[in-house]
């Protein structure tokens, strides 16, 4: 049978339990974030600097047609045409 009589002390006990777990969760998230930042800074400090020249990439403007295979646009256009004719 369900207990429908919720006393005030029972409600407060539940609220305190949830508040304690929420505080622990906030502490855990903060501790995890600080550990991640500390690990990144430590890794950055311990990584040796590169001794030779760093490679750079050239920037060139690209078009969609540079990335699409040559047979796809005609197939796509014909499919769109047939689709529009059917509806």
C-alpha cells in the first residue's frame, strides 16, 4: 500500500539528502575541471619545444565541385527533376 501521509520531518530528510548529493556533485565537477586544467598545463609545460621548422599549410579557396565526384551532380539533378514531376 502506498504511504500517502508525508510528514514534514520526512520531507525535510529527503530534501537534506538531495541537497547533500547535489553539493557533492558540484564539488566533484569542480574538482574534475581543475584536474583537467592542471593536466593540460602540466603537459604543456613538460612537452619539449620543436627544434626544426614547423610546417604550415597553404590556404586555397575550394568549391563544392572540388569535393563531389563528377557523376553525382547530373544524377542529383535528374532525381530532383523526376521527383518534382511526380508531385
